[in-house]
C-alpha cells in the first residue's frame, strides 16, 4: 500500500488544482483532512479525476468536514454488459485502476488562500 499526501492551497478566487505524483495501482480510498489552522471555506467543492482519462474518482459539493471516500466503478462482462450479483440485482463494483497516472484535485469555492490535505491510498 502506498500513500500520496497532497496539500492544496487555493488562489484568491477560491480555486486550486493540484496533482499526486504518478503511480500505478488500484485506488483504495481518498481522504480529505480539513486543515485546522487555515481550512477551506465551508461549502468547498471537490472534483478528483484521473489526469490521463478524466475518470471520476470523487465529486462532492458543499464539504464542511474531513471525509473519507472509497471510489469504485461498475464491472462489465466481455460483451460489455453490466455484471450483477443476481439477475436484475445490484451491480458489482471494483477499485479503480491507474497506470502511470496522477490524480487531479480541483477545488472550487475554497476561500482565499485556504488549505486542505488529501491522502490517496493506492494498492499495488
């Protein structure tokens, strides 16, 4: 397991874009740690994606506290059909893989010069 810690500081307009280092593996979870001294403004918006493909990892609006998310994606058969636990049942989800890619962290409505920390945990 690898952990990539990214500290993000917003510009005067409350936006920021930051990246993890390049990695290969499956993303297990993403943790947002609210910086106690100079935290993002209440109601900050996050958009975390894979840089190379734009795959959605975490999109959430109006975040006010530290949070942990474990992004997953739907799995499919070789014919492209959704894999289900039972006929007409719940879709089977799996961790999202990345190959020599980075996580792009985009912040909006974060406040002027505010800080947040993201930890991306990767298996492999």
